[in-house]
């Protein structure tokens, strides 16, 4: 028995190109039109997610080079001076905050609530010290001076 003749349906595919970045249907049997101009070097082509996906899929050649000599005049900012000497404060809130922050830097395992409670207790007896120095004493390190 013979199959009935069906009209051949054109084979269509979905494709994304730089000209149609959202995609379009094209006839798969149709011969592509000649490109108007040859594409330039890779560096001059605009980047897109399609190009990035292609590079990720097919590999990308990366060349590293050693850094050359860096000259100071290339940088806008001068190197920062050493931090100022630690100042004492009579403001309890600021003292407690600075103490807790410094102790948290020294002992990252402590809970924040525990640090605040300890800072409040230490304020009562060590408010005459800079809070950073008091935190270092609490942690068992010698105070810098």
C-alpha cells in the first residue's frame, strides 16, 4: 500500500543572530544570503550574551602577562598616613560600640550580644582607657601605646 502524498512542509528552525538577538524562525533549506561586509577583529565586535555563551561553550583563550613597573604618578591618592592615636571618649555609647567592634575583630567566635553585654560591663570599670585598648586587654593582648 502506498502512502498518500503530503505536501512537503518547509523545515524551519529558530536562530539567534546579532541582527535578531531575540531570535527568529528561518527556513533551514534556504541558502543564506551573502554577508554585506566581513566582520572585523574580535576586539571590535560588540559583546552580547550570544557571544559570551559561544565563548563559554567553545572555550576562550586567555593570555596573562606580568605586571610592569607601576609609577606613583599613576595613582591619584597619596598613601594614607598611619592611623591616629587612639582617643578616649566620655560618651558611653561610642565607647561601648568601639570596644565591641575591636573585640569582635580580635575574637570572631563571640556572639554580638555577648560582646555588647561585656562592653557595657567594661565601661563601668575601664572607661578611662581608649575602648580599643580595653578590648585588647580583655582579649589578652598587650595594649598598644
